[in-house]
């Protein structure tokens, strides 16, 4: 077994959360090891949506405004409008004041990891973590390499080994399971989708397949989507496991027919678990912090994950830096930042989610549609980050700098 030198921080997981944390800590002058199980580029089940709050984060933190994102090949498609349905009934189709963007996670994640390496982090791919000793702050990989650090950052996704090895009491297991979602997704090559789309679907997609579609009631406590990319059309469905049981595969096939893609029913979708409101209020224990999906941080209404990966990593990196440089208590500092900057927003979004899906369960489609028409600019503002889900007021502190 090779004994590695001590680092200030070992980051487990090289997605957007892990790479963001590693990059920021390296830029602050700390020694960082970033351990990623797979080699880049690696596949990731994700709609790849970059909301305005995400692109503003990339501009503020990494000096990557939209023109730079385009130049680096990180914007795959631009959505200038959207369509919203309840079942097969269209509620509205409209233009967006500010677009949403779509990225390829293969390119996006690889770029962020390279950025962390350029900042000075030691990036190790093919490093599958098999053991974590929180007391001694060591991480061991399948190759037998042992990494020791003053801080461990768990950014290893919904199945996080870092989270699962924390002591009982850090994570409310029952709450985690009750808000755990499951998603199925199929990427159809654009040329095939355009040539073989079935006009017999109850929902008629636009002819050039350029409009993002969101379809509520495609499953219980979840929704279906059709997201355009440059080279593919991403068709997906996701919802809470606790309300859908093992039925999502059948519902995915039904959804494919609804949106006119029954010709691709023989293709196997890719599935993964997804946190949908089971964020951990205090995702830290002694010298370990959790970020992104590992701590359950995704948007509970739409399952948006990329922004929350970046933002929680930024908050965690600040807490780690204060701990390493000034002796600030790590868990208390990180938890305080989350409680001030993020968790109240997620609580409000969860309340909206519960209202929407309870209306759908009660088949109150007409009142829900009226509510959505009346509040759509406010909800869109909250999704895009110009407003808060708390009363739909403006709150600049939600996305402001920490450092």
C-alpha cells in the first residue's frame, strides 16, 4: 500500500461539485487531491440544463460568461422558450425573457476537472474510493493508495460512499428515502428523432424540435421532459420512488408514445437515483463535508442539480478555507452558510412542489393550470434565479459572492 503525502483537502468525486470545490481550494493556495472513479469524458444521466443562475455563477466564479462558454464548446443548445403541459393538455407555450442553455455533461465535467487541475489540484482518474476513515481523515482507493488530508469533501453523488460511512445521526435515513427520486432518460440522435417522430402522439412537438417541453403528470410527484440538444433529443421522466414504486419503466414507455417517440420504445433508457428534497440540513461531521447530490442538494421541484452542485461546493470551499487558515469550526461554518444562503430557498421550493403535486393527485388540473398561468413570470424568475421561491421576492444574497 502506497502512503500518499498529506493534503489540505481530499475531494471524492469529480463532477461539477467536486471540481468546483477542488478548483476554489487550489486557487486559495491549499493542496488538494481530486479523486474521480471514471476517466473523462464520462457519461452522466442528466438533462444538462443550465439555468440563468448557473451561467451567472460560472461568470462570477470562473470568469466564464456565455460567449466564453460557447467558445469552449460548453453550450450545446440554447432554449429561447418552453412549453408546459399537464398530461397531454397544453397549459402554455411562450418565449423566455432570458434563455436556458443545455450542455453535454461529458464535455462540461471534463472541462471543470481540467480547470481544477490548472488551478493546482492533483486530479486522479480511475481512483475508486473503497474505504474512508473519518476519524483519521484518510481515503483509500481500490489500487491500495491512501490519501490523508485535514479535510475530506464528499462530492461522490447520490450513492456517496462518503455519506454512507458517516456515523448514524448525521443523515436522517428515513427522510432521505422518502424524498429519493428515480429518473429514466433516453438520448435519441437528432437526425433519427426528426426523421422518425410519430405525429400520432397526443403531444405534438414543434417541427424543428427546438423547444424544451415539461410535462406534469407523466408520473406521480414528478414530470417528463423533452430537451433539445445539438446532436440529440433527450427524453426523460423522473419522480419520487415512494409514490411511483417500480412502475416508472412502464410510465416511460407510455410517455414516449405521448410525445410521439414510440418508434424508439425498443431502446433501453438509462436510469439513476436523484435527490428530490432530501437535502441534509447539516451535511458535515468533524473534518468531513458533503456537497451536491451527495448531500441531497437538487431543486425539489424540477430536479435541477448543476447549480446546486456548484453553489454548495462554493459554500463548502469557503468553510474549508476558513477552517484551514483561521481555525474556524468546519461543520458549524458550513452549516451556517447553508442555513443563510440556500436551505430557506429549498424549503420554499419544496412547499411549492408539494402544492403542485398534491393538486395533481387530487386531479385539480383546472385550478392548478389557472395558478400556473397567474404565477408563471414569478416561478420562472425563481427558477432562473432572479427571484426567490420565498414569496417570489428579489433576494440578491441567494447567489452573491462568499469569498
